[in-house]
């Protein structure tokens, strides 16, 4: 699929870098950067200090009080090449401590894991970024090209105070950047007891969050009413929530499924996707979410008194669309809504896709294989969204790659925004080794 990258042999990550990445990640987790219940400023100040300790200058930028991001540039060996943006976000989703085995902002180490909110989304990658940058500074190691390190605010709420704000108000920060890597891929997925896929994100579904408003005739709760806003809204939401979109096989998904079928030694028949999926074991469940558009009702509000039929009711729907299939989502939603229900966008952002080829892709694949000979890098479509959407508006070619090797029995996907989020300590050390190789050779 990819040819080996050529160039100087990368120097390995130091023992110090592999050791301190765990300490850095634990400290990051101890900052409660819950979004929207807190801010990122204290954590951003700490990042600035960790960079300054090894002589890396950085800039802290506030888009609003407390909403802080940090940028740093590191000169590369070849200044004539386009710069590489390496980005991670400092904010996390909130956590209910009563549901966790450990306090979610404790950064506790237990059973070979580092526990806490943000352990995999994505303070693990932020720690890897920091440990790698500090290693380069201490040892005088130069990356292959200029690096722009970005530690960002507000990703979990769509980047209004982070990536999107920076792209709009501080575009000079991205001068010369041609490619980027961030979250959304590069983690291992077990094929069997020895082999692993490493899905590298080169596509994302688009975001179509919408608010639905039903309008009707207000009246007494005891009287018949065939213009009930709550009823019309509920029926529309049921239609949306029960709807199954058709399979649309985009290229990154096709390539991943074909490679999985090759590794399993089974046939992949594009004319019988469901039959092919049935032969792919756990890969089938993993890939279901990126085979189709989706729309899920998530919020509902209407009325103010039991005996009053309201004239208005509202709801929110989380819509996601595959690259090239945005209009299909919009048209389908409009067909499912009753005439009394209108929609407007809450957050509407593009789907993205780039070819799984080129020196950066080769370098990511080579870095994984060097550290995990049983690893098989493959292209991947992220079902959600990341800050990469903002950078795509600048023409930057974006990928998701963190370099994280996981135990085969860890259900990685369910830990995202879930309870007892945790990352294996060896996974963090693996990430530093992979990132150190990558940034010297890409």
C-alpha cells in the first residue's frame, strides 16, 4: 500500500522522554479543564512552563477570558519544505465523580494504566507532544521540517474559542503549514491475539447539528388538539431516530475493510457489504458507524404546565454525513419532518477527505511498523469531528494519528467521553517512540 520512506535513520526516543510522558500526562489530567464548566488557562500556563524549561519559546493566546491556547514553532532540518502542524486540545468533557472507580481528575496510576478524564481524549497525545518536543530540545534533535505545535482550547464544544477562532483571527500562526496531524486515528485495533490494525484518519464525517422547532396551537390540556406542537415534534423525532440511512462506501472505508478481509483470509465483496461484514468479526462493529450518514435526537424541550398544550416545542438532533453525502442527509431530514416542524443549524461543518498517500503517510506507516512489526496501518474515516475541520479551511491537509498501542482486551472506543477513562502506561511510552521517529522522518 505504501513504500518505505527514505532519508536519515531516526534517532530513538530517550528513556527520559519515555519516563516523563507518564508524569506529564498525569499532571495534565489533574487540571480540570472540563468544557463548558471550566477553562484552559491554568493548564495552558503549565504547558508554556514545560516548554520554557527546555528553551522552547511559545505564545499563549486567549480568545476570551480563560479560553487559552498555546503555539510554538520548532525549526526543522529542511526549511524549504512546508511546515507540519501537530495539534492537541487541552479541554475535556465533564465527568461525574460518583460514577468513577477513581476521582476523574486524580491522574491515578493503577494496574498498569493512568486513569482520569482526558487520558485518551486527548491529554495522552498532548503529553506525547510535550515529551517529544522536550526530548528534541534536550538532545538537539531536529525534526525533518518545521513543526508548529498547537495546544488548543474548546475542541469539545466545536472550537469556537479554539481552532476556528485562531484560523479566523490569527491565520499568521499557520504560515507555511501544509499538513497536520491530530487526534482521530493511529490507535491499535486487535485483529487477533497477535495482529493489529492501526487506522490512520484521512477522512471525517461532516457535522450537521440542528435545532428543530414545532409550532402549533396552544390550548387547554383537557381539550382535543390536532395542532399539538409536542405531538408533531415527537413524531418527527421518532421518524428521524428510527431511520436507517443507506450504506455509502467511501474510499477510506473500502480500503480498511479490504485490508481487514485480507488479514482474516476472507472475501470482501463490495456487492454484498452486509455479507462481507459478517465475515470480519469485531471489525464489523467498529466500522458500522462510518458506513452511513446518521441522525440522532439528543435534546427535547416543550411546555411549562401539565394542563397547557404549548404552541411551541424544540429539540436538537446530532446529524453526521460522509464526505460527498451531505445533501443526502439534508434532503432525508426534510422529508422526515412534519410540515409544522422547521430546522436551523446549531453547528454545521464540512466533511473532509484526503488521499492516503505521500511522504507523511509513508512516514506514519513506517513509524508504526518500526515499533510494532505486527501492526498494519490502514486509512480510516473518523465518525466524529476534530479541530482538523478548522484547519482544512486553510487548505491544510489533515490526518488523525496519535500512535497508541492498546491491550487487546481494552474497549478503546467506549472510553471516549465514558466512565473510567484510562490509558495504558506502555501505550504512552509507545506513543513517544512512534512520534519521535515520525517527526524526524516526515
